[in-house]
């Protein structure tokens, strides 16, 4: 592994920001540290950078323990949430800053800065100051400044937090493309699930200073290993039990249930496509319909509980108050020990998602 944290612990008074954190990241990967506010993810990033000192454990970069190596000597580029550009320096001078600290010669500095300006697509803006740039342009300059000195590792703390939604979406793709071009191992902190899933090769989920799960976005979404991950990733409804739902009669007591919108299918009784599923359906009533741009979000009352499902705009229009056939074909069961996927037992041999 190119970057490793082994048995990392960190306390601030009584607050445990990191509890026996262990993970490894392969060279060239773009990894998201994802978790709610206050979960400890930024502290982990700062310990990697050498801006915070862990109480115990080892930070390893390229096979070397760097616990006692100052931040300035770890070969790390850092992009801060608020850009932290030097206000009275031009774009050119901001990008050149790290190279000047390295005492590179003027010819080398000029060549590298112009290479970075071309890479981030800001040709012609070298003489502008940060206050003459848009938020997206400032973030690109911060990225270029961080990688200009050729760091071993790039760390980004909530890199899109200060940017409006439309620009943020464009910058996600831009960042992923840039990191692939440069080939630098990168770790970014975010509390935005969509951002992590869209940008990262792998996701590390942190909660209350503990590493909950690490894996690819698809693996984590489809196979959550802990109750927290099952609830945190995706849109979920939490139920105390599934009593009254057909096909779930064998659930042990003490297990709670998580249902995601994609686990629920709602259709009219005359829909022949679902005719072979009728033994497993419940009757539901539409309580709310919300337009989400590319789909409708339906809230249904089923057996005294509310379930949410998404409906394609191409399907027949439905209204509040309409009765629907509702099929719950999958659910996550969880307790303090962990989470598991449970399929509706009445659907053996039937692939609902393929219908």
C-alpha cells in the first residue's frame, strides 16, 4: 500500500476523534473520506498531512513511517476548503509559491507554472488576482498550487464546499479527470454522498472516530457491513419490523429494518408485467408525489407505515390518494452486530429488477 494508517488514535479532551483507524490506499487511487459533520474525517486528513499529531499509531507513506516528519517535509499537497489563496498574489505567483519554497530555478518555475495553468484551463489569466476569479477558477488555482511541487500525495478538505451547486457538479468531473492525468494518489474529505460516489475510486466511511467500512462506491452501497453504513448511504426508511409484510415471516426479534426506494415497486393492479408477483404484494395508498427532475418520488402508506419509491416519468401518471399494489422485494436487517440483506421469500426465482 502507498499510504497507510495503522492503529491511529487521537483525542481532544474527552472527545475521541480517531479510534484505532486502520486502512491502506494503493498508489494512484482517488479516495473519499466520507462521514457526517464531526465524525473525525478532517482530523484523519490533518494527521496524514502532519498538521495534527496522533496520540498513537503510525502514518506510513511509500513504506516509510512519517510520524516524526514535519508537514513541510512529507511531500504532501493540501487543498483547503476555503482555497487559502494568497490575496495579494497573482494566479501565476500563487501557483509558483511552493516551487519558490523548494528554491527551484526561475526557468523551472516558469515552465512548471505555465504547464499547470494549461492543465487547469486558465490560460491568459496568469496576472489576475483571486478576487478577479470565480469560485470554480479559484479552486482550480488552489489545485494547481498544491500539485505544482510534485507532491507524493494530494489531500483535499471539502474541496467543493464553498462552490455553488452547478459549478460544483462540473468541478467533480474536472477533478477526477485531472487526478487521472496527473496520476497522483489523492484523498478528499466530504460529507456529500453523491460527491463521494461520483468522484472516488474507493470510499472510507467514518463515524464518531471509527472506520465503519472501506470499499468501492458500488460495494458499499449494495453491501453495507454495519448498521450505520446501511442508514447513512442512500435514502432510507427505518422500520421497527416487517410484521404484516408478505414474504418476511422469519425475521428474528430485535432486528430493525432499512428499506431503500429501489427495494420497493409500486404498480397498478392491471399491470400485466407484474402479474406473477401478486401473491407477494400489499395494498398501498399514495400520500405524496414529488417531482425530482428525472423521476417522481412517491410516498405510500402500506400496512400503517410509510414507504418511498421512485417512479419513471415514462410510466403512467399517478395522483395522491390512488391505490397501488406495493411490492417490498428486499430489505436490510440490522442490529448492533451488523447488517444483512434479506430478500422476499415469495419471490424465489423471480428477478424483480429485470422486469
